[in-house]
């Protein structure tokens, strides 16, 4: 599919499907749209009246136009109230139109939507992101693709000529999101710690990044007892991934992004029971996938910040070598951890990754992890939890998320709750009481960062969608990639 920019007005565009956007309760056709309606023999006004179209956000209607017309079908998409128009409203509108155009067998699509905040570049980028992410389909594991119908081949973004750089940026970011989706969607027998390391090396080779893959012996020398404690039961070797992007010249900032990389989580000896969703635990590396996806995008965009991408990758399995409930592990900063639940393994891998990142002397650290079911209970499937003691970093991430349309919500870090992690025989336990579980998980991670501004994103609910939602299809979402990219670019 090709996304093209055009200054051709909707009145003059010709092709299979023409899409226009209308605001809520403002569906009276005036100006160019009235002229277009006249040219199309009143089809637009008839469609609005017959379907009782009100312009509510993401609502769509479509009709066929008579054969003499240069446009075969017309699509109208609702944009909601104009006073609350957001960039993500347009991104979602573009996604809705693209999906409908595909169902309507439109090979060529013209899209005429308003410019957000007098910013044609950001508008073009958002529309291109929405189109690409909505139309992406993962057919890798089907013997025959289910979708053999007509595909959208070209999309013309009308009135946005000259914004080629924005389309390039959208393509770069979408490539990172799609990589993250592919990694999360693939089963654990396809994406292993070895696979993740190979993907990191491929990104480095293709885009000129530095890459370091620490093997088990090297992790042992660094004292990564928490990470290696989780890895003990797996027949597959753990891989500690460290990718580095360095700009030309002196970087303005030095950042670290860490992603939880459990390619499969059985729960260990505290095995996940029936009905626990164990079959979905291939997605427990969603943070690591987002980290690699962000690395791919940032390597193409080439910002003026130095960025380190880190993931301690392993499986959490069961064998005679497995860590036991009650074992004590020592992390690479010397802190000891009583493992009272082997199914709280992600925070153990992140502990050593955080220590490693801080030793790099970075200005800020952000980690992403499918860490707790408690965060899903608190915020649902569409919102990630943001935990940080640093107000400035919180604001940066909230702004980046707002631009991307990925929802995050800052959660409290109640220091008193750390009492629930206290151990009588070690520095701490790896889990506390059930109440406030996402908060105690964040407080656990905080023990492995001394002074560097740090934020934790609990993305347990957001990496997977059970049904189509906006520009996300059912399945892996690639959540976090676009927020991370925007954060680095800021």
C-alpha cells in the first residue's frame, strides 16, 4: 500500500472511494462540500439524511455513487465535537475509513479530513499511522491467508501536499509498532530468548546500532542473581540484550529504555493454574518487544539523543533446576530478595536490568513491563499505569503518550506500602499483599535505582486486544512504541 500526499481538492479527486470527515451536529454541507454534493447529484446529503448521520466520533456511513461519477463510493466519518478534536481522533478516523474502504473493495482511496491545530505535518503523520496500523494483518502462521479480497493499494491524503517528511516519519514509527506486534503475537516456540537476541542483532546490522548480547557466564560475572534465578529452569539460554543508538555529534540527552522480556511465563513452581490464561503468556515479553520496536524506529529517525535499549530475556519454566518459593537471590547491586512467589518473576529480571542501565550514566530510565494483573484490575485493558517519583519525567511521558494516542495514567507510589515487601531473612520479598499489588511491584523496582530519574510503565492490559479497537486489530497492539519514540524525540 502506498500513502500519497495531494493538494487536489475533494471536488476534483477521482477513484474508488472518497472519504470526508464531518463534526458532530455540524453535518450541513457548505462551501466545497456543498459543491461536491452538487457534483455527485445530492448523494452526500441523501446519505446523511437516510442514515441519520450525526457526526459522532468514529461513526461511518457509505454509499455507492452512480456510474457517470469519477468517484465510485463515498464514505463519511464522524469526528465528534470540534472543540475537543484531538490528534488521535484523526488517527482513529483514518483507521475507521481505511478498514471500511477495504470492506467496500476500494483499491484507491481519497481522504479529506481537517488539519489538527493548524499543523499539517502532525496531521499527515497521524493519518498515515492510523491507516497503516489499521490495515496491518498478521498471516504468518496460516497455511492460507483468510483475507484474499481486494486490498487498498493507494491512499491520497487530500490537502496535505508537501508533508513528505511526515509520511516518512509515520512509516518509520509504524515499522517499529509492527515489529513489536509480530514479536508479541508469535508463539513461544517461535519467539525464544535466542530469537529476541537475533532480532536485536538484525536491527543493529540493518540500522547501524551497537549491540551487546550478554550470555549467562557474563551475567554471572556481573552478579545478576535475580535475572539468572528466573532463567535457571529453562532449557534455553538467557540473553541480556543491550542495543545502543548514538547520534552524530554530542547527544543532547542520554536515555535508557528497558523492556521486560519473558518469552513465556509458566509461573514457575507457583505454576499458573487452569483458567489463569497461561496459554497467553507468550505476550509476557510485550515490554521487550516494544523496546526493540522503538529501537528500530529511533534508529531510522536518528534523533539527537543517545538511547540504550535493554532487555533481560528468558523463560520462566519448571524443572529440577527451578528456583523454589522461599529461595533467596542476590541482585547485581547486592540487595537480597526472598522469593515468596516464583510467578512474580518479571520484576526480578528488571531489577538487574535497572542496575545495569544506571551504571551507564544515563539521564533518565523508563521501563515497560506486563507486570501485574492488579494494574489491569485498576485501569482496564486500554490504559497503562505510570509509576514514578519524578514529576518532570512523568510530565514528559504523559505528553508523549497524549501525542501518540496511547493512554497512560499516573499512579501513586505510597512508600508506606513497601512495608508489605519486608522480609525477616532478606532485604525484601518479591511480592507483597494482594492489595495495592501494582504499587508494591513499582516500589520493588524502585530499590534498584539509586539517583537517576526513573519511570515504570505497567502495560499488562494494553499489549493485547481481544477485539478490534481503533487502529488496533484483535491481538498484539505494539503498545508503547509510539510513546517511547515521542519521548525520545521530545
